[in-house]
C-alpha cells in the first residue's frame, strides 16, 4: 500500500497552498495513506483535512532524528519534500523511501529582486500551489483547478459563533481586516486601515480585526484610531488558527496583505482583497483559484524583497502607501456585489 509523507513545516500560507495537492493525491490514490508532517504550531491548518490519514508533528525543540524515527515506523513508500529546508533534507537522509521535491525558482526570484530582470516569463511562472505538484510526478497527480482547503473543527466554529453572538454580530455583514504581517514593508499604513474601517462601516459592513498574537499591537492601534465612539472589535491574539478561520468563514469579505490570512480566507471560501507591496505575483503567492482582487502599484523598485523587510529600502513605502482606502473600499464593493 502507498504511504506518502507530505513534509511542510511552515508557514501558514505555504501549508495551505499544499492542500490542493493533498486533495488531488487522495482522489488519484484513494487507497493511499497520506501523512502530513509539520510543526506542532502549524498542525491546526491540516488537522481536520479529511483527505489526510494522519498528521505527525515536529515538537518544539525536538531533534529531527527523533521525528525521523517516528516516521520510519509508518513504513513510507514515498516522501514529498514540499519545504526544501535543512530539516526536510535531514528527513530525506534519515527516512528511507522514494523522495522527491519541487523547484523554488530561487534564481528567477533573485534576479527579479536584484536586477528587475524578469525571467519568469521565459520559465512559465506558476502558482506555488501548482509547483508543489512537481514533487508528485511519480504519483501521476495533477491540479484539479480547485482552491486551497482550510478544514475546520466544530469547536472552532462554535467559538467564533459565540464570540460574534456576545458582541451582537451574529447576523452582521462582516468584513475581516488583517493589518498584520511579519515584516513592516508588507503592512498597509494603520491610518489607511482606520479610514477603510470607517468607509466599510458607512457601507453597511461591520469590520472585525483578525490576526495572531504578534498582531495585537497593530490591532490596538487600529482600535484606538477608531475612537471610543466607533470601536473595531478584534480577535488578534485571542483566537487560534482554526477559530480565526471560522471567523473568516463567517465574513462577507477579507482584506489582507500578502500574508497567511489571505490564504486562510481563500481556504474557507471567503472573497479577499489582497494588497501587494514589496512582493509580486511572479513569486507564486497570489490568492489561488478563489474570488479575489489584487491591488498593487507598478513601481520600478518592485519587488524589493521575497518576504518583506523591516524598512523600505528607498524610505518611501509607496508600494502600499499609494493604495488608498477609497480604492480598497471600491474593490470590496465590486468583489462582493
């Protein structure tokens, strides 16, 4: 019997973009045992995926050889390295099976960032979700043109429903706002978020802030910008990954930068307005096979980074600052009309 290891340790968006491959594998090989290998903190993203047989987690501080020992007991026949990290390479050496990976297009990405020479056009750029399928060539698996899947447990759905009910938002027309990002240059200015929340409120939406514990500070700034008379409720740092997904599933629309929340929204079927600044679509991380509008500016300095940086290299941050709240609000209305 086929036993396939799918290895992707992080991060939110990268993991969710592997789920079209998981789904396609399950349909092509319904008898196969599909085992997802990821970090403990990321496990909720795939824990309730019905196409997976098992999720095996790398525990905090656990040596990779210990994880390899546990994986060997499963007698895997195939290993799909969907990460290409030092850890995943370690597993390839320690767990004997037929391993394969995918190309990250690092040369094309580096040239585009450093010289603005775009050789992606010559190498047929493709979404990362489809690049992962390169690892499954031996398994005769192809994309099905479906979106990512973020499958939720009943506990998360109940928690989100309770939180909304307690705030009188159970039947509201929700707009989920995600102001956070790991790196500052991926963050839309907080004053723009405040102006957008006001505009969406006037249009009949109830804005709600979403994010992780690291986004609490930005969320508090946005709440403060709204003032005491117009507070924007926030779940940043309060909700788990699955609970955030459940709230996104209740929203009519989500607005996010190029972050994990964007892919969480597409994974639960919520339309998303995505704001792209230092990164570009050639990198492969645009919203995949889902209702979405991408807003960005054509600037000679883009892209300046693969993942964002602490400060704008040129000091102006026009790639995001020039996207206006009015433009985003109009995109929301067009997308959900």
